[in-house]
């Protein structure tokens, strides 16, 4: 605050100052004064001083005298008045800084209103320098300020052009109809050597902030294609520093020129999204496939460089763009996560089963069909002539309660079924029964046959599977057949009618009287498979004749699939029950199954790659035949041929989403190496799916000639969120803990050398999420930039030139 | 399930409840009196038994057929071991035949807890039929008890072949000798504490005093001691006496304030009301050893101080004795008393043990108990274990080890240690897949009465298997010997362990603390570590703590500093099954200790993971992949989708298609606009192929 005399006497040549004259502050000027005060610091960064001049009452000079002059702010450079601003144009810090800089940088930032003006400037710059063209919907906004601040720094390097006319943006090829938001284009006029040639433009795709403009200009300033001749692992460019990937085009001496042109083409496409470098292969000793022609280096530390074989420049671009999209999302997530951390959402349930059950807890379950047993009633229930199904559960345990709900569905389904009694025991109320029955896990489902041996259910915990198990386990397993007629009937699928709807295939064990070892093993296998498979057994004198019909000799298995009615004879070479179980399970697998949530585990156990066709609805007749031919080939043992109906298994959409950035046209044939490497290959969409085509494609896969469309993450399942770190809380408040040598009070704990007796407490220090989303990851794009933002010192220097 | 777990049931047979009942204060009375002059080994009888060969030889000898002795007998019988019990009385539980004199058992007889869970109800249901029960117990189970056998001397016979390098040689009142490999002392604390001061001959003992209130009619009574037996006696005669005064050194500790069952229980504290409200009866604080009692001619008893007696002229009569009121006319106990009753509690009988056994009394206020290690083995002699009330030095004034409802668990623990040490039977354990980790802890902390009663003394131990895919669960292990877990249990703890223990808040009770202070309960899981009431605490160690670490643990901490710790927030109903407040924070703790994801998933999620990830979370790996996936109902899946925890794929997703087209469109446009010739990379590839 100064008097007018003092103020004018202090004005230095070349220094800018913003002055506001006032006599006695009127209340209406108060908000403006506040804003002006707030902007003091921001303007000081640009060497502009802000002064409030107190006018003496009697002063009637130019600035103090007139009433309306008091409603204005004046910008001086030295003692020359540059501009006067009505105070209502300076409504906040952004508008003050923007307007003041706009006035000061009158020469550096051209303001255009028409296309012609723009074209003229552009033409004048061609071959000389580049242009930064910005559109802001209005002056005095935050975006306007960002542009002006950038111009302050880069104004000498590039020509800045500003417009508030949305019309001018429409033309430059950006078809974006949304002109309400500010935009910035970098026009490469320096490269346009001929007047007729338009300047290439690279739009900045991020929001208009000083940081982003700075980043964008830095990227534009980097060489289009960097030539490198060292190990890519060691290369670092401005792109990597700014958190963008770097694409290497691996070149051969012979094709260097062409490769260079390719690199330039790619570089133009990726400008602002990734850097491009060209690396002559003979310059460095690369230990990679000779076929690889592209390498991708990501800014994330510790991520190895990926070497790829790509056929098309588009693939390079897609590769990078998808990645940057992904990163953008991840970055957002990062931010969200940070917010979440502050909000402490450790207490929010993230277990889908627990949450689902707790959302359902107020609904009263229709338990009429299920008998509730207690410590007192359990023993008597066991004496019932019916087979008693018991669900042992704990009323506080989510999986138990989820299964209880399926169990209710089973009870509804089996309503009226004779000879089966459904019951439940809550182990939380009656631990005695559960302990006695040796229930160590919740839930456990058992079937008790009139007090005898109990059968524990070990199948899928779903209502259909459980209902089928309860019904099928009613039949003795294996079923002893007395005559050849019965045996033949059994193979034809003649079963008690109530079983028919649960029945898939019949297995008949045929034994000669002598083979008692195999027979006993088979009977034991029957016990294990009871409820899951229908097994029959025939060991009469004419067993040999029966088995001969199917070209085997006893001991043998006859397998009748209900689908086609064919019977297959298999010699029973293995003698142990477990082997027989394995064998039956294996033989019952389909050759070309439709994969569902329920049956996948059976096929997973084979631990083979999957050749899987995703189809929206049933697959076509020809494709089905071709695939069946493929599946029936003997080397089929090497992989599982199957298909997935997205209509029956909608979660298949989720799989496709993970495999492909964009949903491919269906049906699509995919090879997935689930158990080794996790690569996913998709059958070329143009080719018809025929046995030969697929086989030759598979050959190429094996030879390593195909490029995986994606690779399954091999990340471990880490704790989704950190735990409460009670140890730390106690350390800071419970003094006894300080007695412990490993703990130094009040000091940040240093990571201790490995092997020291006290390792760090894992809680809260373990990486809480999958790699890549950790809180510690400081090098996520944007964050690094803070360090590289223009230094204020630099601005001071420049200011003297103004 | 381990043998021990079945105990409650097998004791069933209509008499089960008996074991859970009893006099909680093992010695029946207050613990606040220091017994003085503990007996030394009696040298007179120090004569090693004859080696005449007809001596009775056993693997295990138990002295005392009280609750703990019989219980140990039961365990040994179940395990098929060679044992014998010696009981000096003609029936079991001779202490309980006599005490408590006024038949006021201090047990809480609570049949209704609002729960049917019998394991939970154990600590709440007592049945005061102790002796009958013990008799039935011994008889029904055909335990080998030798009645009317008083062991009067115990000595050692060194022998390198013996389990412990020596045999214990026991001599009974008939000079019959017994040779034992292992000695289990379950004698309780039955020697009444006596204080010697001038005039102490006028004092009647609790053990002999009349229990008929009429004998006290119109009398003025002084009671020495301030434990449960003192108050029990006072309570019994309160209605008929002129007034009762009680003298002891320390202030009254009320059990409901200290959480220590041996402190004064509400059932016996009627006198406090008359003291506080009617100013009739009184409590006084003073050191009994400074006292003296003189009897006047009318037979009234006067209290004076030893100091006056020592300075008096011996030749003068009773009248010459200075009474405090002569100098201080408002001396509290100036009124003469008709009776002085001693109710000072009991102590362990040290007299029968030869000095070579080095069975030493504890320090300070634990001097009525022998010194033992946290595994209940004598500090002086290997192979000698102290069971029951006498083992209370381990948790004196803290937990329930001195009382039936506590030592029934420690006795079982000792038996398990012995099974491992002498018979190679490892501590019983159950192996579970890691997916059951959270559940198994929740189940135990909610039902395990041993953890609850013997809080901070017995702990459940979870031993992790390699790669943390499975774990082994050991119940109710004495946490004081955690460092020796591998040798004591025969189990391996190579991959880290959890210790589950119950604790009160560290600053909850004590002198001058209002235990009903406002806001005393902690309700939020994130402040659980400040919980005040008994609550479960889980310690995680990456490796077993060493003995050194156990020794140098912070004072008052049951365990040394863990690698991580979790408190389950205290619960008003002691029901720790709330999904969000109890189970979720526990799961997060376990997950972070193990570095894995312990969430449950529906089969559909596992299906998706199986196709899109190379690794599966444990729940899918151990369930779904083994064909035991959790399918769930449509409704549940709907709930999960609503919660955003499961994606709904049934709504066909067209965004993918749109994305594809717009993506390509913009690219095409870019190319056209700039009219750049497309140079496919094919070129590069072809060139290389030629090489």
C-alpha cells in the first residue's frame, strides 16, 4: 500500500505493476480487493508487482481524481500505462493473471478472430517456426490463464495464437462437435516447407492445464524419431521420463531407409502418445528373436521390454493406444484409490459372497421342507427309515448361508420325493453334534442311510447338482445286475423313471467270476462315485459273451452315453479303486463339450491348453462338424476342444473382454494356454473354421509364428486392502513397546537389512494391490512432471526481456 | 477332534455339569492374606525308601483325588497309561467335604444364557454338588484311586534309565513305598495360614469355628482376613452379632471390578452394605503381625499392639498392658471382642517333599504356591507337575488357573504335554485348507471356553504349512512355553504361526479406577486394540519366538512383540460373528499376514478367473477347481451384482462393438487427412525373411 507519489516514484523501467487506486474503500470494491490480494503471489511469479495506492482525499490527479477511475485497475510497465481493466473483468485470480499476462504478452500471443487471420499467421510461420494454437471459450478462465502462463515461458520458442471463436476449431479437421471445452493444437509449421502444404497439427488430448501444456510442448519438441544404438534397456527419452512408452523399430542395415520411413509414419501417428526410436539391429547385440521387429518399453520400472512381431503399422498404434487408454484408466483408479485410502474403506465389505448373503439376510427363507435338527433330535432322526440329508452349517458363516439358500431350492425341487428327508443342523447352536460327526468345515452335506455309513457330498455347491446327487445316490452304486437282459437294458438307459432326468451316461462293469480283485476295486469306486455317476455291474457266467459283443474281454467297462446310444467297450487294466474312479471320470468327459461354469473344473483337471470356440447361441452345423472332427483326432489328448455358448454362460463376455480390447465378431476360435504361459491366440477372423485350417494354424502356433492377442496375468492374489495396523497404533501409544529393541520411537522405521532378526511388520506395508496399482508407484504419468515444471527462476530471467 | 474336546461329552452320563461347578476360589477364601512361615522339607523323614523290590511302580503317580487329580486320572485312563491316584481321605475331594464351612459356593449358577451352544455355556453353568459328583466321577469311570493313603514323604531316586533321570519315591503313612516315573501333585492348598502374634492362642480358625449363627448371638466379633471366607463367615453371623470388625493388610478387592474370580464376590459382600450404609460393621486396614490380643478377666478380648506388649513389665497383671485407646482415645478397635476368628486362607503343603526336590515357594504374594514353570512343571525337579489350585502361581491374580473352571483346561494341557514327552503322541491338531482360516478362528473365539476362562494363559496356535495353503490348529496350549512349542507338542512351526488369545484391556481395572466409566466400551473395529473387556487378540509371528524373546517381553504382556497383531473389537454379547465389525477386519489382517486374498467367490467368478488369470485365489483353487464351487442362487448373485462385487454379463455389452468401429473410423480419418502413404511393417518382416 502506497500513496500515489510514492508509487509513481518507485516504478522501475521494464518492471510491470498492477495498480489499484482507492480513496476510502467502498464496500462494493471489497470482493475485488480480496481477489487482487489473492493474486499477488501468482503475479509475483511473473515479476509483476501488485500495488494498492491510497489516494489522499484532496488528490484530484488522473488516477485518483475521477470517480470512475477508482473502479479500474491499471497495468504499468515502467511508468507507461499498458492497459486499464474494469474491476469487474478481474473477478478471480484466474482472470487477473490471464488478463494481466494477456496484456503483457501482446506481441507473443496473437489473438485471432477469423480463419483468414489464422491462415495468414500460419503461412508466415511455415518453414520458420511452429505454432501453438489455443481455443478458449472465454477469456479470464482457468484455461485462458494456463495458455497465457505457457506463453510466458514458451512465447519465444513458438508462436502462440489464441482464439475464442469455436468456428476456427471446426476447420482444422477436428470433428469434435464439442466446442465448449478449451483445446490446444500444436501446428508443425516449421516442417511445412511449401506454402501449399498445410501445417500438421497435433491436438493435445488432455485438459488444458499449465502442466499438460508444458508436457505437450515438451513432447512436440522432442525429435520425431530418435536414433539409438545401444541396449534398449538403457535408453531413456523425454517420453519415458514423462511416463509415455517408447516404441523401438528394429531395423536391418539393408532396409534402413524404408524402416526409417516406417518409423516416421508411426511416430506421426503416435505423436503425443508415445515416443518412437529406430534401432539398427547390428548396432547392438540383441538377444531376441530375429523375427521380432518392434520393441515396446514402458515407463514402469521393472517391466521388461516386450519384443513383438507385428505385421502392420496399425498394430503398433493399437498396441500403444490401448495401453495408454489402460493407463489413463489406471491412473484414474490410482487417484480414486488414494481418495479411498483417505476415506479408509477397509471396513467396506469386498467379499461378494458375504455381501450377497448379508443383503439377503432379512428375507425369511421358506424352510418348511427342511427339518431343523438339534442336539436332542439328531440321534432320533438318524433312525428314520428314509435317507436323511443333513446340511451342517454355521449361521454366521457366509458360504454356509449361501449354500442354505441353494438347499432351500433343492427342497422345493424334491418336494414329494419319497424316502428322502432333508434336514439341517446349525453348528453354532449345536457344536456337540457337529463335533461328534467330525464336521471340520462349513458347510458339510451328508446323506445318512438308516444310521449306516454316511455319504459326504463333495460336488458343486449348487441346487441342481445337489438335487441330482441326492436322487442318484438313492440307487446303489454299483447296481448289481442279475441277467444279461437286465445288463443290456441298463446299457440302453432303462432306469427307474425318477432318475431319468438326472442321468447322463451309464457305466457297466463286466467281470468274470474269477476277477474278484478288480470287482472289489470297482465296488469301492462305486462308493466314491455314488451320486455322481450311475454304475452297473455284471459278473454272471455269460459276462464274457456280453463283453465280447463290445470287443473287449472282462474285466471291462461298457460305457453307454445317453446322447447317441452307442456303447463303447474299454478294457479295465487298472486294478485300484482310485485308478478306476479316475478312468471312469476321464471316459465320461465329452469330446467336444460345451463349457459351462459347472463343468469347467472337470476339464481343468486335465491341465491341458484349451481350444475354445465362443459362440453367441448354438454353433453352426458345419463348424460343429469340423470341430468334432478336430476333437476326435487322436493327438486331441494334447488339448481340450470345447465351445462356450455366451447365451448359456454370459460370463463368457467377461472372458472375451479380457482377451480382446474390442469384441471380435462371433464365433471366434481361441487357443488358451491356461497352464503354461497364459498366452491367448485367436484364429484369424477371415478364415473359415475348418479342420485343416485350424490344424495348420495350430502348427504355426507351435512353431511360434503367431502373435498372442493377449497374455493372462500371472499376478498373485494379494490382499485386496491393508489391515488396521494395530501394532503401529500401539507402538505410538503403549509405552511398554518401546522396551523392544527393534522399535525406535517417533522415527520412521528404516527398511532393515535382510536377515536381521526383526523383519518389518507386514500389515500395511505389504503391497495392498496387484502390481501396478500400488500406492508407492510414484512414477505414474503426470506426477513426475511436477519436478520438471518451469522453474520460477527461469521466468524471472525472461521477464527482463518483456 | 482331540481327546480333550470330547471330555465334556464323555463326562456326560448325567453328571457332566458337575465338573464345571465348584468353589471358584480354590482355597475357598480370599487370597489376600500372606501365609507366613512356609514349611521346609522335613529332614526327619529324609530316608530314601528301601530297595526291597516289592515297591509299587507306576509311570504316573497323582497325589490328591480332588477335581484336578481325578481329571488327570481320567485323561491318563483314556490314553491307556499306567497311573495311580493317592487320596488321604476315604472319598475324593476331602477339601470340599469340609469347605466352604457356610456352604456358600461362590460359583455363578447360570443356566440361561440365551444360547444353546453347550461349549459356550460351559463357563456359565455350575452345579454345587461337588463331592457327590467327584465320587460318581471316580466310580463310574473306574479310575484307579487308592483311598486312605496319605503320602507323607517324597524323595528322588536317581536313575539314568528313568524318564526324567530319576524316579520319585513316595512313602505313605504305612511306610509303603511307591516308585513313580512322573509325579503329578494335585493336593491343592489345604494348610491353613496361621499368624503368630501374642495372644494368637485366643484366635479361632475358620476351619473349626462354629457355623451355627446362634452361637454368635449378641456378640462382638473380630475377623482377621478379608477374603471370601472372611466375608462368608461375616455374612453368616451378620444378623445376630452386635457388630463385626474385619482387619487385614490390604484393601478389599471386588471381583466384579478386578475380573479376578478370587477377589471378593458379590455373594459374600453383604457386610459392605452394613458398613457403608449403617455404620455398624466395619473394615479396618492394618498389619496383623503388629497385633496382640489380651484377654481380660471377663474373658473379653482386647486388641493391642505387639509394641506395647514387648515393653511392658512382665510382672504386672493384665491391667498393666497398655491398650492403644489409653493413648489414642479414638483407636478404632478399642471395643473389646467376644471372639476373634482367623480366616486367612490356605497354602500348599511343602512339608512332604525332600529338599532334593527343590520345590520352592513362590515369591511375594505367591508364596502359598510352589514355584513352577509355565508348563506347570516344577522349577526344581523335572517330571514333577503341579495341577489344580496349587498351580495358580502361573496366573495368580490374573486368570482362573487356581479355580476348577480354569484348571480343568490347564490339567488337560499338562496331559497333552506328557503324552508328547513320554509317548510320542503329538499335541492333537486338525489340518484345514487355508480358506478355512478365518472361519476356524471365528468359531473358536466364539465357543472355546478354555480360551475364555484361561485368558492370557492358554492360547490356540495356528501353524502355517508351507506356502500358506493349509494350516494346523492346536487348541489351548500354555502360551508361556510358546518358545518350546516344537519340542512340547511335536509339531513343526517352520512357516510362521498365529497365536489366538483372549485379553482384557491393559488399563481396565486397578485401584481407584471406575470400571463403569462412561464410554468404556469400544465399538469400532478400527479402535479394537483399545478394547477393555475380554476380547480375542491374534498375534502373528513369522517364526517361533525364542526363549530369550519370551523372557524379555514387555511386562504384563503374555507374548513378545509379534510381526503383526490383531484385536477383534470387544463385544457386548461376546459374540464375535458380525460380518463387517468382526470377520472382515480379521480377514484383512490374515490376508496381509499371508500376502494372499482370502475372499469367497461364487463359481462364476472362479470360472472367469480360471480363463483370464494364470493364478486363482485360494477359495477358487481349493473349492471350484476341485469341483466344489459355490454356485449360489440367482437371488444371491443379484445381490452381489447390486453391490458391484459381481459383474452382470447377461446384459449384452455393445459398447465393445461401438468402440471398435469408432476407433477404426478415427484412425482412417487420420490417415486420409494427412494423406500419408501406409507403409506396413510387413516390409520389414519380408526383408528379414530373405536373410
